[in-house]
C-alpha cells in the first residue's frame, strides 16, 4: 500500500484451489510499526475482499501468530 509515495504495508497472497472453489491464501501481511492503528491493515484486507468478490472466489485464509503480541493495543 503506497500513500504519499511511501510503503505503509502490504499483503502477499496467492489463489489456491480448496475443495470445490478457489480462495486467496494470505502468505504474509504487514503494516510498518509506525503506521499501525491508522486503518491500513483494514484497507489491505478490504482490497483482498474486493478481489475475492470480483473473481467469485470462496474467501480467504489468513493464519496468525498467537505469540505475536504487537497487535494488542
């Protein structure tokens, strides 16, 4: 995600076949620490959701790390 020519975050994903439909598998997602809690993560996931709807995919899978406590505000 570029804002004012600066990378604020990114979501790296791929389509994969799961059961009877394709879905998005999120490999990596990040928002730079100084930009967190400003809505960039939400915007990235909404962009992925728009792509899923546009392509008629089943949804997406996003695994999280339960040991990463930096997301707790």
